[in-house]
């Protein structure tokens, strides 16, 4: 029961982060109310919490990818605004999701689309910043997952 409560808390923290980030740092995207990421997420929640969690993770990966080239000073400013509104900082989200990358890397295979997009984003943005063996392992896992998906092995 405690783990379930922890998962719900984590989901709600990340949902709050996503909504606040889109509303305050990407207002130029100007979503219609029904197409706002949080509205889409809430519709998914009504159908399947599992799908909603996957959607939330993918959206957060997108935000982290969009912010990956921010200067440290800019990250600090974003963190300050988020924390002042009792929202998880961008830095904390980066740490949370880098742990997921490390666990997939350690396991040596990608298990689902969420992990695939996490690794794909890292490989596409940071290939030259990763040590060569890590970059090669990441690329190998991506290619293996794509091959298995094309062969109909994974969903």
C-alpha cells in the first residue's frame, strides 16, 4: 500500500511539474484547453492510469530534452521559480530521470517505449558527450529494441 501511495505522489509531483512548466516556460505554444498536455493527460487517466503514466513520462522526457542545452544560470533560474511554487525543480527531474537511464544501461536492454524514447533522446542529443563505450552500448540497445519492435516482439 505504501509503494502505491508513493507512486501516486510521484505521479502527481511530475504532473504538477509538467503543467507548471508548459504554462510558465512555454506559453508561446498556446495550446487550446482540450489540447493542453495536462488536459490530454487527464483524459488518459480516465481510460488507463498505465497509459497516463507512460504519457507523462514521455512528456517529461520531451521537456528534459528541450532543456538539455540550457546554461547552468538559466537552469538555476527555472529551478528557483519552480521551487518557489512548491514544484519539483528541473534539476531534480533531471536526476530522477538520469537514474532511470542508468538502470536501463545496467540492465542492458530496453523493455518498453518509454525507455526507448529516453535512450533515443539521450543518444540523439548527447552522443558526442557520452563516453564511447556507453554511447555504443546505448546505440546497440536502441537498435535491438527497434529490430524487436519491427519483428513484432515488443509493444
